[in-house]
C-alpha cells in the first residue's frame, strides 16, 4: 500500500490576511497506509498543513491533488478532546453518525465496535467530567473511528498527557493503525514519539513554514517498548535532533546579524566598539581663538587636564 499515493501537496503556500506567511513552497507526497509525522518548532505550520488537508482552510498558492477515486473519508483528532460535557461517552461517539443520519441500528453497532477498540467498555454511560485526560482522548479517537476513515489527521493528541498514559496510547494507536490500515498524518513536538510511531518523519522550520528534512524510519512493526531504548531508535532521534541544532545555530547567527544592523557602533568581527562616552571638549573650544587651540592635540590635552569634563 505504501507505493500508492494518497495525496500530494504541490507548491503550497499559505499567507494570512495580516501578512503572516505560515507556509512557503511545501511539496509533499503522502502514500496510502503511511504513518507520517510532522515535527518542528512552534509556528512552523504543522497544524496549518492538517487544516489544508482537511479542507478547513484554502492555500494561498499551490494545490492539493487527490486521486480521482478519492472521497472525503478522513477524520480529524484535535489537540483537545472537545467533548460535549452534557453528553455521555456513547452519545459523544454517536454524534458524527447522528449528524450524517446513519441508520440508528448500524450506528449503535459502529459505536459499540469503536468503544471496544479503544478499551472503553463499561464507560458508555459516563460523562466527560468523570474521565481522566487519557480516557477523554480515547473517546475522541473512538468518535473519529466510527466514521470509518481512510485518512486520520492527528494534531498533538497526546501532548497534554503524562508520559505513562502517552506511552500506552502510542502503542494502542499503532495497534489500531495496523488493524485499520489508515493513512495517518500525526503532529508532535516529541522526537521520541515521532520515531516510535512513524515510518516517515518530516522536519519543518518556521518563519516561514518549510520542509527541511524527510527521514524514513526503517524499523519493522510491530514496535515494542524495547524499541524506544534501542540503538536504532536513538540514532534516528539524534538525526532529527541535528535538524533542531541547525535551526538553533541559524537563529543565533540571525540574531547577531540583526544586532549589527540595528547598532551602528558595531564593527567588523562582531565586536562592539567601546561604549565609553567621548570627552566633552566643547566648553574649552572657542571659535575666535588662534588656530593652534582648535587642533585635536590641544583639545585632548585640555581634556586630560580637566577630568570633570571627561578627561582621564
């Protein structure tokens, strides 16, 4: 399945009305059945790409190319669970089927199947306020599952969870991915999480958002927790970390360049000229005096003899 294209982003740029350039010249091919993760600093346009794929926003330039037989069969899992507080777990999961007017009997079967897949049996009648953060996210994933998507867009779904819960949900997500053969576009700031989940990691830079690296994770599935501490996983984490270091070095150089441009007293070599004030010689200068008194030598001599006017 990885040899078949799910969709292409070609020369995509996104500029908001206030002039912010969120994305610039994004070219990306996503294959069917692929688990692709976007990583990079905040503000590099990771979430913007998801919204463009979901057709929640339009690109300023470029286009998104779908195969001819494509249907709008994708689901979006946001950073927050976004559950209805007045509805039970079952009713929250049932909502998208209710809105699309699916047969009630079929809808209940789909909801029950999704609840079983995410491990929420016995919590069907529970309200969101009674659930932990991890369980709320399970409800959010189950709500996406019932629509039976081929493409799953996930915008930092585990970012607010503790490490133990996050680790468990990572493994559960991979299990669901292998069962459902989804195409997953996942966003995270966690390098270790990206390497553990993905068979491909895209590294992005900000201002404007652009792709710096495309790293293939050549490690077999299923992946156990031992893979997280393996040498291979560590090597991939280091490779992605090098991109972060390149960005830090670039930001440092750019900051120094900005300081030089803004400070006219900066000289070659990046060293700033002395900030000591020049001697205040003007009280001792008189235009009508003889020429020798206006010489630089005489002014410096006067300054040295009068420390209160800036001399030494």
